[in-house]
C-alpha cells in the first residue's frame, strides 16, 4: 500500500510541469494558505502599480477647478470692463445737449400773452424775414386722460419784435387768426384743443400744422398748414396741397377762403 501511494505521488509530480508550478502552484498556495498575506501583497502591488496614477489624477482634479475658476474670473473681469465701458455711450446718448436758454425778455413777453404757464417752443428769425420772433403755447401735460400722440395745446402765439416791442402776428385759440382776421380752413365751431406740429425750413421758415381735436379723442382730420407769406408779410393758412396761401376772412360766416 505504501509503495502504491509512493508511485501515485511520483506520477502526480511528473504530471505537474515546472511552468505550471511556477505560474499556478505558488499562486494557488498563496490564495489558499496565505490569504491574508496575499491580500497585503495585492494591496501593495496595486499601490506600487498605481502609485503615479492617484497622485496625477488628484493633481488633474485640482487643476480643473483651478482652470475653471481662473477662466470664470477672467470672463467676469472682461464682462465687467465691457459693461462699464458699454454704459458710457448709452449714458452719453441719453444725455442730449440742452438747447439755448430762452432769454428773459422773450419769457416775459410769452407770459404776458399766454399766462405764466406758457412754454416757449422756438425763437429766433423764424419767418426768415430778418425779425426776431418766438413761438409759445399752453401745452396740455400728458396724463392718463390725455394720451394722444404729439404736442397737445389749447392756445398758441407767434409774436414778432418790432422796434423793441413784441406783438402777436398769429394766434390759435378756438380759431386760427392773424392781424387781418380768421384764417382759411379754420373750423366754424370753436376748438378747445389742437395737436401742434412745427418745423423750421431753411428757405421757407417756420411751418406750422394745426389739427383740431374733439374732446379727448382724435378726430382724424387733416392738419391745417400755416406759414409766413413773404408777399403779404403775414402768416396765412395753406390749401390742402400745402403750396398755395388762402385769404383771411373778417368774420366767421365764410372762413373757407379762396386761393390767394
């Protein structure tokens, strides 16, 4: 029995090759008999094999937030600089240069004609006739009940300075009038409010457009054009083409004058 056992063990030894012994036998022994030691060795081997890995990964992980922070800081500084620089042009654009101050003499003359709440809208050689004039009006302030577009007025005056004295040469209240009477196309019924538009032409001078309003609603009628007539030397209304002047009327019976 002992000889048989010895023969079997010898056969088993012959069956196991040195390569199997080197590659598998020791590994199996470490797994079975020295499990704790193998774990320690494995941990050590892992630590030695990845020794560079965790440190490099940690450095990279630290580097990414740092790059992000630096990038965000640069972006914030850039945007802050752009914002500060961008606000200046907008502020400068909103700050319009103030127009010339109204002389006290003109302001007093306007108040004497239209009251203390009058506003001087323009002054200078408005008619291009070599004389100083001013345009003043009682402007209706914008309110929830007055939301109509444009400049809404109740009274308008154009005054001219002759020999140091101011005298009105055009008036708009309930009707349109000059020194000779009622202007052509002025409404027969009294008007309590007008939409005023005006512009200064280098050749023709001040051009005025009066649109009569009914209460607080827009009547959608055509504006009445008024301009200085160099032939008659006074402000007169224009026909619907805004090219030809119209006669005045001394009374309201026939204010729709014929062409002049």
